[in-house]
C-alpha cells in the first residue's frame, strides 16, 4: 500500500559534474527543437512535480529549429514562475502571436498574470501528487511584440516580419486548475547496466477558462526516468482550444489543438523540452532555468571573486556580455555589500518604435562599479545588486527595404548606465564555479541625441532608454 503524506517540496542537489551534459543538451535543443507554439498562457509550464522550482524562467522562440522557416502561431513566449511559501505559485506570461497565410496576415500580443494555490501537495521521493486551483487576468493587445520579435530576428540575421496588429483590445478574468500524479515504480539493480536509475509514469491535466468564453486544456501521459539530478520524460500530450472569435487568436488556437509527442530532460538547473505535433504545424521547444533555494543554501560557496554575465535586454533587443571583478582591497570590513568593478559590451539592431522598416544598429562599451547585497552566510540564494557605469555608445540608422537595407552615418556619444535587480542561485558547477539567474532593469543615458538619415528617412538616435535585463551570471571563487 502506498502511504501518502504531506511534505515540503522535494529538494534535489544539482552536482557540478552534470554541467558538461547541460551544455550538450542546450546545443541539441537549439538544433532540433521547434518553437512555433507554446504553453497555455496563464498556466505554469509543465514540469515533473518532484523537481523543486522556487524560480523558473522559460524561454520559447521560433529561431530554435524549424520554427524559423514558418514564423507563425505562438512564435515567442516568455514565462516566469515563482513559489510563495509552501502552497502558493505565481505565473507571468508574455506571448507573441502571429498568423502568416494566404487568407490571414496579422499579429496580436498576449499578457497573462495569475496565482494558484495547492489544494493537494503530498508525496515522497518516489511518489508525488498535486492539485492547483488559481485565477488571474489575460490581456490581448499590442505590447511591443513586433519590436521584440524583429529585434531577435535582426540579432540572428533572420528576416523581419511586418504584420498588422489586430484591432482587438480586451482583458479577461481567468480561472484555472492543474493536477499531476508522478510515481517511480521500477528501480534498476545496483549492479546492473542502469544502476541508480528509476522509472515510472507521470500523468498531467490542466485547464483554463476565461470570462470571454475561451477554454484551453491539455492532458499528457509520460514515461519517466530519474537518476540523481537527471530527469527524463517521453510521452503524448493532447491540447484543446475553443471559444476564440478574433481571427488571429482563432487561427492560432486551431493550430495548437492537436496530439503531440513530447520529450523533455532536466540536467541540474537546466530543462529542455520539445513537443512535436502529429497533425498540425504548431510545435514548440523551450529552454528553462530552474532555481532552488534549498540547493544554494546547502551546497553553495562563498561570495564570488569574479563573474561572467550573459543576458538579453528587452524590448529593444540587445545581447549583453559582461564581467565583474571583486578585489579584496575594494571590500570594506563588516559590510554585507560586496563591491565589484564591472565592464560590459552590448550590441543589437532593435526596431525603432512601431515601424518595422526602421532599425538602429547599436554597439556600447562601459565600465563601472557595482554593489551587491547577499543574505547571511547560510542563505545566499537571493541577492540584490545596483551599479553605475560610463562608456561609449555608437548608433547607426538602418532603413529596411523589401529587397535591401540602406544605412546612414553613425553617431558616437559618451553614455552613462544604471543597472539594478536581483540574482537567484541556480546550480553549482564544481568547487569553484556556479551560475545564477539575473533579472532587473537597465538604463542608458547618452550625452546627447542626434539626427541621422538613411535612405529618405530621418532617424533620431542616441536617446535615453530603460529596459528589462534577463540572463545568467557565471560566478568564480
């Protein structure tokens, strides 16, 4: 007889020896997964319930595989999931929807925010079941999706899209539920070829209804395998969509409703997953980073001496590569604030405003000083940072024509930067390395704006801006 009892979420170590496998899996995902659909907006992304996630960031984009050739349906999606206490969960979802067919060309953006409560959350290391109920809001409108999509396209040299936005603007109340039953029923012999592995099943069902009469639902059944910090799952997922009337949303919903083969893997803090539909064109792939407080409080080194950062800046899309150095002579005694010298480079070709024919090629170098405040010595899962810098920024206008691009003269300016946000521990990478999630705001203030021409267009460049900064930091001790 299986004995069910209430327990706290199961916490699993993430040994550094799996880091090389994480890199291999990430590359495979980039090569093989497709991303022209996504998760139900407003629901937590599906994840085996025995994997603890205090913070989870899911990134879905159609340049990951086959989606780059069709660029349709739920073409980009960003999901943030976080737990509050033992039973509450919060979800924030940003989706970019497009339709590019002979009969319909258009786009719409979708924002969803919701909270859920675990009515059931009980199990053991080999059996787990949970049931959530929740509510929230879901908004349809224009939220910079074209700028984000084309900014990423310019970053990876992919064609831009110029689809008109739908006129629909509305906000709906949502109610949702999701349930999971996970069980490991077979365990390999200690001296066999699969020593340490356990296998079993995972069943999942979810549904979300809106005040406008829309209903999204999914049911899935998986075979699972687990060994230490590795989780694998393979199975079938069926999605249903109904109640959509706006043409772009309705067309996307029709394509997302299908039976799919779903494959997923978790290596420490990295999760990769792809769902390939059997009858429609809308399949999806995603990369997720999972952060666990327990892992970083029980197996975490001292404050980092140096770090390398990689992040994306949104909605005016830039890639950012940075570094931090914390020498001893810069640290005051008995202070919880660690000081670091910083340097970074940012580059991109973001769309200027709402005009898909106007882009600005940007390159920026800065150096500065950052202050980071950790918790006490036994809890370094979360930290707060703030910093400022000075450097040089170059911007050049680009007029995107149907068959060519025209560029204008560049403008160079001294630039001031201000950054602030939070970092969350993700995984140890051996004795001397670890990586963390990073989310915050980044602002840049050039010393003055300028007018530049490209083709027959006038561009105002070197304007101040503030943006979202999401990425990872690799720390060294």
